[in-house]
C-alpha cells in the first residue's frame, strides 16, 4: 500500500512550531521545550534566548532521544554548568559514554544520590558506584563515615574492607550491608581481632552459620569465640576446622579440647 500523502495543513503547523522553536522569547521557550516532537525541540537548542534554566527544565523529561541528549552535552553552556552536568547524568536516556565522561565532574555525594534516586538505570548505578569506589582510598575519614551510612550495598562492601574500627561498626549496622561482604572482609588481610569480635557479638550477624564458621577459620580470632561457638557446631564441622591450615596451635588446641569433650 502506498504511503498516505502528508497533509499540507500538518506541514504548515510543523513549520510554525519549528519557526517558533528558533525565535521564541525566554518565557515562550519553556513551552516549546514541552513539544512531543524531538524535531521541534532540537532547533530550540539554537535559540538565542536559550539559557541554563531552559535546559534544566528540558532534562527533567524522560522521553528525550539519545541524539538530543548528546546535542545538549555538546553545548558550550553544558560544558561550563555543573548543574547541567548533574542533570544530564540523572536523565535515564543519556548515553553511557556521555555518563562516564560526566561522572568525573560530579562531587562524591552527588554520585551517592545518583545511585539512590528512583528510576536510575542499572548502568548508571553501576558506573556511579565504580566512580565512588575509585575515590575511597583518597577520601577523608569523615566522608567515609557518611558514605558508610548512606551508600549502596556495593560501596559499603568496599568500605568495610578497609578494616578501620569505626567504619566497620557503622557498616555492620547498615541495613544495606550483605553477608557476602562480611565474609570477604573476615577472610581478607584487613580483619583484626577487634573487628572480628565486632562481627561475632553483633545482634544481626552473630548467629549466621557461614559467618561463625569463617570467624573460627581465622587465625586472628580471639580464643573466647572458639569457647562460645565450638559447642554449637556439628562434630564433622569441628573436625574440619582442626585440619585447617589457617589456624594457629593455640586455636587448634581449643578445637582438640572440644573434640575430647565429645569423645570424638
């Protein structure tokens, strides 16, 4: 079937909207930027009256095309406006390559906010988390403490690995912390007798079987936790601990004592 001819009336109407996009005054331009057609919105980027507030309003739209978002990114005003850079990153339609470029210009807690806003895409969240994690080693302790309270599970999992007592305590109290992150920390080089004990006595984590077993396989674990946890393990698990190459002789003696009590 042949395409239907375009109505002359529609041509005229589209031409009128395109002309207005190029010539509208400041207040009129806000209305132009609400036009559902990207081919009408695009010329508005060349309007002499266009300024930062227009673009901030435009970037609240969630139906913008990738081409239009790239065009906004390339505007000189966008290159010099931090507010526009943040708005571009937060728009779910912004291409990944543009987001990655802009993330380096965002402040630390703007990245955190990006991870937590409703509607953020998985790619945006992943990229923001990577950017935060890259900054953790050079972030001052006070900001790390705030991060541990506010950040996502992925970021908190990285913070706890640093092993600083105050950070570990805050991370353990976070509702976002995952058990796997604690396991990785216990098995890592930065866990200490102090931080292991924090986990062992924490109301939320102390009864987790996987965590208890990991604690009992760490040579830095204080003897008191062997005394408290070993009696609650199955005999086969106690025997498995005894052959672990990670434990020191004093810890192995506590395990042997427990097996003797069981007549094993």
